């Protein structure tokens, strides 16, 4: 399938995308999907690489999904560079790109972003069907972005129906998203294998993110406190010197506040089911962080990051 001189097919309609995928499947090829919002970095490309190891053809989708943004969020300023994304995907070995203009029913007079939550048109023909994962969508990002996972689950369901992948690859950078989508696939009997892959970081530890491009130089330096805090917690919990959940949260929160960041949440939850925890020894524990740092254009940039803490007792129980 890979030929360096061949153009990378780019599909902009669901019908064309589906027809291409069905042709691949008819030829006996296994299809992987890598859903993205574009402005691709090496973290996204690591997913493409992993997808190539799991399937014969890899489709990457690029779509800034309006239904997962609220009106006050960064839909309008979310970084976009589709030409550069296509070049990166071709170099990474992807076989096709799905780049829809819109995945929602077009209604008369509704412009781009009309499905941003709080900006929707009241037109009777507009989109009104959503997928929600009831409990898992509530903590962490669901607390400050109550609309978010409804939008994610809805668009991922649409992408699954259009691209009909055998396997779909996600990053654990968005840990809760990976868990929510895995649960949705299980609960709705979707015939897709969901894979969650490790976080790719810059050399200095910052988790790669399309949103990093919006950070001021100073804020980018300050934001390193997040990965530093995660590393501190990982090491301290692993060697038994840190045993208190409250101490972990306080320390990480303190580092972010000292650096001038505004904490959205610093939270510890059961890494498997995102349930509440009472100690660090009984289970692998997700330490998840979301914090705002100054943007170079306007407002702030919300960054998320996480790690799984494994205390000696939790490691022993897992073996
Ligand atoms: P996004 O374009 O931010 O919606 O991300 C698309 C996919 O790439 C999601 O599954 C993310 O979890 C994943 N991703 C984003 N950043 C990273 C990263 N630094 N390392 C690994 N995966 C990532």
C-alpha cells in the first residue's frame, strides 16, 4: 500500500470516506483509525505509527469538533494547519485522511462553529442526537467542561460509523477520554478495538499538545511545573516515601500555583474505573492535572497531563 510518490487520499465527505474504507475491507485489509483535531505533533504521529503495527491501512481524521467546545472556550482560536498535517501524515505512512468540513447537519444560515455548545441554532432540522457515558464523564475534565464528553462520544461514534475501523488508536494524554471511549464501545457493542498509548513528551518533559503552540514563551517554561510535579509523585509513591493522597495533591497544586498557573483540578482516582480512592496502596492511581497558563494571543491555555502512580503494595498486588 505504501508508495512514496502516491498522493495521500484526502476525503471530505462521509460517503467518499466510507466507500474507500469499504473497498479496503473488501480486499481483506484491516483498518485502523486515528482521530485527531489536527495541528499534528509527534504525539499524534506516534499513534499513527502504532496504528500501522496493528492494521493494514491507517486512516487519520482531522476535525475540530464543535460539540465538545463551549461558547467561552477556544474553538475559534484552536490552531489549524491542514496542509502541514497532510504532509506529516503522508511521511508517517498513513493511507488516507478524513477531513470533513462539518460532521453535523448543515442548517440554513448556520456558519462554522454553529454546533459549539451555547451557540447552536434553534433550527428544527439541526443536530439533536448525542451519546453520553453517564458516570465516567463526570469527574476531572467533565467537572469544568460538562459538555465535553458528550461531544467527544458523539463525534467518535460518528467517526466509527463512517470509517468502520477494526481498531481505533487514542493517546493516554487524554486518559479520561480513552477510558470513556473504551466504556462506550463496550456498552454499545461497537465492533472496534480501542487502544490507548503512552504520552509523548518534549525533551524538557512538557506533554506534547496542539495547544502548546498558543502558550507564551514564559508560560511554556512555567508549565513545566506540571510534568515536574507528576514525576515527583511517581518517584515518591513508587519508592514508598510518599503515601498520603492529600500530600500528593497539595504538593502538585502548590508547584502549579507557585509558577503562576491557575489550577482547574489536581485529582487522584482509581486508574481503572476513575472511582474515588482512599489510599495509594490499594490500586494503581491516576494523578490527573488540568491547569491554565497565559496564552500569547488572548486569555489562557488549558493544559492537561497525567500519570499513573503505583505504590509498592499496589505493584505487588498486580503481580
Ligand atoms: P487531539 O488532536 O488533541 O484531539 O488528540 C488526538 C489524539 O492524539 C488523542 O487520542 C490524544 O490523546 C492523542 N494525543 C495528543 N497528545 C498526545 C501526546 N502528547 N502523546 C500521545 N498521544 C497524544
